[in-house]
């Protein structure tokens, strides 16, 4: 079991665990910096435990669902293996990844600002362990995942409504033990995500077209890009789930921002809703697609323009949900607010595509690294700066809209003018 665990761990953390030590050093620096800043935030125990459970469970599910984990499992299936050793090595390594690289960042911020003591730290570690075991157990229950999701929702509700009662931690320990019993009966193949026929993983082999199909490929290239992008999302349901969550956030955001001045807060809401990470990392998440797009002639224009419109579509839906919810709860949405929403949706899409084209994320070990890479805050940060400008002078939005149109035209004209040659097989 030790050798199998090291095989998983070295694949995630690096040959010498350099990624782990680097992340922990950064989190320690953040903790010390925030602790000496004098800032203090009061956080209730139910809120703390729910945050730790949610973050850990989300990262653990992403790690279990990643293509990299599936490839590692497939390699191990070629060798003789013990069922328990494979299951618990996989869960332990991915659980350590979730706890030490992602949840540790939350610990560094929360415990530096709240001043929580060792008791709260022990309870948070118990919540993280329970989330790891429960997430792995639900993932292994392929035929009963609906029941597993209900189980997870019940535990989240229990954490919220139990308050600070003393029986909370014992119940979490028992729940983690129940997840451990489910893993005891699990098979190694339960953690292997098989690619379905026609899935994006099966369509990644991009090939050259013959001369006879070149004309048809040129006519269908733009359509093929749209088809590929939507099929990619259809094959990655977690991307769609994240997008649905963002639209849900757009619906409830007026509840928290409705007491502020409309002209100042609407641009901030649009900037927050531009944080749709999965849609903005499609090139980084698929190195084969990136290589094909950069290698074939004319692909900068053929791919980037539809991709920009694709992100703009998702941003526009989120902004539309936000405006409708604002109108129903607060009111006062006018033409200027709609123009502002269009400006922020298209501007964030342009920035996201440019960032993905010129600064793609490479060298990642597992897909969760893409979701939580610090680069995802670059575009929302720029949009927040623009939100401050628009809030200070609302009429400047018309000038910015004109500049946005010029910028979009320049972006398209500077793209390669050669024939678009994306294969229709996409």
C-alpha cells in the first residue's frame, strides 16, 4: 500500500513533493501577514465548519473526476493490485491534496482573521476528514449517487442547524466512519471515470483534412467550434454545474447588494459574475486542442472569435439573471444598466480569451489546479477596477462601449487572415 500511495502522491505533488512544500510556505506567509495586520472577523462555528466541509468536498470531487486521476488509475489497473490498497491509497492521496493544498489556504485566512483556537482547528480538521471520506464514498456509489447527494445535503443542513451544540463533532465522526465502511466495500474500478463514446476525451484527436474536404471545413469551421465547445461542456457536467451555481449567485446577489446605490453596485455585480472559471480555461484544460489550434493555419481567428462569443453568451445570461432579479427585488433597471451589462460581459470575455491565448496555464498535475489557479482572479480584478470607474462617472459607459467596439474590431482584424481550417470532426 505504501508504494501505491507514493505513486499517487508523487503524481500530484511532484517527484520530491515540491508543490506541497511550496504551497505550505505560501500559506504560512499569508497566515503570518494577516495575523499581524490587526484585522479581526467573527466567524461562528457552524459557518466555519460548513465552509471547511464545502471547500474540501468540492476539491475532492474535482480531483476524483479529473482526467489525470483516470489516467493514473488506468496505469495501475495494468498491474496486479490489492483492492483495499488501491482504494485507500487513492482516497488518502487525493484527500491529502484537497486538505493540504486547497483547504489549508482557507485555514490560513480564517484562523488568522478570526483568532480561533486549537479546539476550532481540531473540529475543522474533523470536518475536512469527514468531507473527504463522504465525498469518496458518494463518488464510489455509481448506482446510488442520488441517495449519496441527499446524504451530503442532509449533513450540510445538520451542520447549519445544529449550531454550537456538543453533539455536532461526534455525529460528524460517526458519519465519517460510515463513509469509511462504504469505502471498505468499494472496488478500485469504482473510482475510474470511463469515457463515454463521443465524449470530448474521445474527440481530442484532431487530424488534417484532405484537399477535397478543405472547402467544406472552411465553411463549417465556425459552426464546428461552437459544436465542440457545447459538446465539451456536455461531457464535463461539473463545468455546467459551476455555471448553474454562478447563475444562482446572480439571482441572490441583489439580496446582499440591494441596500447600496444602484449606479455604484450594478457594475460590481457584473464584475463578480465574470468569475466563471471553467468556461475560461478550455484551452488550458485541453492541451491537445491547444496544440492543434496553434499548429494549424488560420486558427487564431477561427477559434478565438467563436470562443469569445461563447464566453460572452454565458456572461450575458448571468448578467441578465442578475438584472431581472434586481428589477423584481429592488427595481429601477434602465437602459444604462443594460448597456453596462453588455459592456462588462463582452469586455470580460475579450480579456479571458486574450489571457487564455497568450498566458495559458501549463504544467498542472490535476484539473483542480486549473479551477483554483490564481490567474482566475485577473479578469475579475480588472473588471472591478472598471466598475469603480463606471460607478464614479456613469455616463462614461458610453465612451467605454465605443472603445469596446473598437477593441473588438482590432482584435478580429489582428487575427490571422488565412483560411479557417478547423476540422469539422470537432
